[in-house]
């Protein structure tokens, strides 16, 4: 896989399009690749029962596919600095995703030779997701991309009508939660297999052994996956009386704040920034902090709140490997409860 140089890229350049059919097998591979066992990503009967047209791919799958789309074009010598994702219509088996992208900005900043890329994925219903990526590219004049180690806290504009219960939570950082498993070559391969990502930096071989990273790195946009819990602790909608296995630990300090009365969650947008690379053997942990919340909103899913959380991810050396501003719609509130 060849790598582009920053000098050879121009604003307005279009990336080669990508056509990606979605099948039931895709969803099965996505469960393995993202370790997300929520039933609406693999159980068609359940998902249709709650009003969706079918089981659908998750946030992490779309992040992985967009990541592959970018590095197919740039090559493995570029590093992701940040990505965004805004979800549109759900993507289900039988859909075909058509992905297009364009370079919208080229610049030098903080030692990086960077470009910004805007990406759109569409299916037969319309826009499935919009994304952007900022990558640092190797330069003919300046050489290889330099590692990034310093991470600042993002600034968030507060909603002027933020509910009091949310405003009281601002500035309160949770204790650390810990991912269920250490990062493994197998997990990285599952991630790559689900979107057919051939980036050699993510695979065993001569390239990874001899590259500037001095070994395999994990896809940076997999932050959420690296923190997923044990699959047996997810609810089994076909056997609701079955207790989680192993029993859920209560001592772990993380988790998202839940607005009063909210029982359901769906992801709507994500903004990530990346620090030191994640590698096989790393143990990832994270803290969470509520940073924004809308007033009560009504959508086709019902009443709820758009809530934004800041998650900061660490490796076992307490180095920051990334941050994620994650906007969720927290819904399922009962009409009579909100009226009172």
C-alpha cells in the first residue's frame, strides 16, 4: 500500500469512491469486530419490534468503514488526528453504502502537515452518515509524521436551556472504568475483517515490524470498542430472566450519567481526537463526564434528551490515547412522568 505525500495533495481532490454492500453476514462480523452485543445490532425480530426496519450497523462500524476509506487513499504513513461522525438513516441488511469524500482543507499546524477530509455515506433512503477526518501526512520537505502526545480538553458550547439536573453534573468526572479485555491482535483483525481494511500498520508482517510505530498499532477510531464489556453481561431479549454472566461488577467507577426517567439510548454523533497509539497488550480505561444536555425533545422515538459526554481513554501507563465527545439521545420517558 503506497502512501501519499502532503505536497501532492490539493484542496478539492476527490477520494476514490467505495461501494460496500451490507448483508446479515456484515452484521455478524460487526458484532465480532466491535464487541457490541446490543440486540438491535444482531436480532432482527427484536429490532423490528421496537419500530426500526431491521437490525442496523452501529457507530463503530461506520467509524471503521470511514477509517478504511481514508487510509485506502492516503496510505499507512498518515496518522489520524481527529474524526467526526453524524448518524443519519439506519443501515440494515440489503442496503448498499456508497461512500464519497473530498479534501476540503490543506494546512500546517502544530508541526503537522495536515488535511481535512469530508465524507458522506448514502444508501437507498438517503444520507446514512456524514464524517470528517483530519490526518497528518508525511511531507517531502519535513519527513515522516511526528507522534502526538499532548491532548487538550475540547471546548463545548452549553445549551442555553440545559435542564438543572444536567447543569448540576457539569465538571464531575467519573472514576475509571476498565475494558473487559486487553487489546489483542485478534481483536484488531476482527475490526479490519469487518470492513476489509488492509492497512498494514494493523497487521502482523514486515511493514508493521519495520515502520515508525515499531510494531502493530490498533485502529485509533476503535476507542469505544476497546472499552466494551463482557458479552454475557449484555441483555438477552430472548431470555430476559437470564442473569448476566459473569455478574456485573459494581465497583468500577465509570459509566454515563442517565437523565431521570430515560431508559433507552441511541447514538447520534461522535467527535474523536487521538493521542499515543493503542497497541496489542494495552489495557484501556476511561473516565466520563457530562458536558452538555438539551432540554426535553420529542422525536419519532418519543421524548428524551440529547446528551453529550466526554470520554477520556488511557492506557496502562496512564497516557491519553484518545478522547470522544459522544452525543446520545436518551429516551423512553413516560408521558405522564414528564407532564408531572
